[in-house]
C-alpha cells in the first residue's frame, strides 16, 4: 500500500471542484484496506471512502484525513434457473455492470443504465431511476467493519434501504462496502412504470420504439437516450446529479400542498407510506413558482433541463455551489414551507 500526500481531489469527482486530500491511497485488496486503516489509526486521521466521486462535493479547503479510493474489482455471474446471482466488487463501474447484465440477458437493473459511479457507492446511495431502485435486486453485501477489521455480510433487510438511503449513510463511515450480490431475472420483467419510458414503448410508437422492441437492449438504449437530454455534458461542466432529495411528506401534508398547487403531481411511496413531492416541479419555470435564472452563485446554477441538478462551471468554487444550495433550501422553505435536504454528501476539511 502506497500513501500519497496532498493529492487534488477535484479530478476524482464529477463536480471537478474542491481542494486536495492530505493523504490518499488506492485500495485494490482487502489487505490494503486493513493496512490503510492501520495507517490512519496510527496518525489519528479521519478516513473517507471514495468511489466514483459522483455524489460528493469536496470543500475548497480539501480534506485533512486519508482518502481511500476503492478499486476492488471482479464480477462473477451464476445462473440458476430463472435467476442469476451477480457478485461485483465495490470498485466496479456501475454502468459497465448494467451493460454486462443486459448483454447476459439479465433483468432487474436495466432502468438504472447510465448512472455514474461505482458499485459500492450505488449500494450506499440505493440508486434509483425510471421506476427502479437498486434495493429491489440487491441480495447481500459484504463490508469491512473498519473498527474490528472483520468482513461482515449484510442481507438486503440489514442494509435498511429507503429512498436514496441505506444503513451505510448513517454509520459514520464505519463500514466500507467490499462487494455486492444482485439477484437478477432471466425472465423478461420490463418495468415501464416511469412515464417517459412508457410513452416510448407503448403509447406512442415514435422513433421506431414499438412493443416488439421491448427487450433489454432497447430499454437500456431508451434510458440512456432520455438521460442524455436531462444531464449536462460532464466534459464541459461539473455536477453530482440531483443535488437535493425529493421531499417525502405525510399524505395529509401532501394533500394540503396540492390544494395550494392543484397541478402538482404526487407519487405514493408504498414502502414508507409517505408521498414523494417532485421538487423539480416547483423549480420548473413553466409553473411560475420560482425563477431559477435568478438562482445563481458564481459559476454555479440550477440546470435548465433538470432543475434539481446543480451544475458548476470549470474552475468555479465549491463555496459557490454550497451557497447556492443553501439559497435554494431557504427559498423553498420560505415559499413552500418544506425542508429539503441534499442528496449529495459534502466533504468538509
Ligand atoms: C450526471 C449524474 C447523474 C446521476 N444520476 C443519478 C440517478 O439517476 N439516480 C441516482 O440514484 N443517482 C444518480 N447520480 C448520483 C450518483 O451517480 C450515485 O449516487 C452513485 O451511486 C454514487 O456512486 P459513487 O461511486 O460515485 O460514490 P461517491 O460519490 O464516491 O460516494 C458517495 C458516498 O458513498 C460513500 N461510498 C462510496 N463507495 C463506498 C464504499 N465502497 N463503501 C462505503 N461507502 C462508500 C462515500 O463515502 C460517500 O459518502 C447521478 C450523478 C451524476 C453526476
């Protein structure tokens, strides 16, 4: 294990901003992870587990501890009748894994095509998109308990998944995810619950998407195509995707909100018995609630095509993004009366 010093973190994130890590090391084996933790303990350093850096914002001052860049690889696929269990290292690229599943004819993660980041980060965040969530296909994960040094297995239930949430987001970095097992189906199980996808495949037969082409590859291509129109080009501007979580309200609170804004769509969340309020609806200029053109700080702004997404110009500051995020939270609270929280993890010095 080689520990480097004062390594710029911006290139390791999709925001492309923020300061350096005091110490930094690449982790390719569990043994390297244990050695790195021993190093941190000896020097009394805080530790940060870094995946693909697509859901974090690094402070301009950087991070004063040890960054562990997870590069644990390996993919195994075991087909058993109508199912297959896919075990992947936490350092595998999530979208490459989805592509592999699609090529192998395995259903369950195709709507999660095109999400940046690595397998470990996907578990921590319980990624979701287009009506699918990782928690629906996750069987178990293995993690290193950074206190005891033991490898521990968590069942799906023990991961305590929720909307963009898991047990690992609340354990103060105690567990580093090492690998994850997904249970996928060899039987077709298209999930067209999301309106954009439904429209492409069933309602309108435009662009050559007819029912007949409802196969894994076509669904993946459709998702990738829809996503291209919704996110900025990462080679031009930085972002970490949706900066805020959509608020989950009780049915009573959501109804009251809908009385004030009759056009506001609401989405039942059966697993929480709450109702998801699409924050982007309020930020959409067509609904006249906010003018996002005025919500700009330095080189940071809300993305026109998807206003939950904060984008930052190259060389802009992390402080600007954080100020903009606070401003959005403040204005939503003042005007709509609800508290919103970031989905993106802000790493402070
Ligand atoms: C353009 C764009 C589009 C996006 N679209 C979506 C979307 O549609 N749906 C969605 O859900 N998300 C989306 N995201 C957010 C992001 O891609 C996901 O949350 C992704 O899973 C984060 O993975 P990562 O490896 O980059 O994690 P990182 O950003 O590196 O880390 C995120 C958090 O997870 C922790 N972590 C990472 N790896 C491990 C590990 N092995 N063990 C323990 N903790 C770990 C980190 O410490 C940190 O707290 C998008 C982001 C971008 C930039």
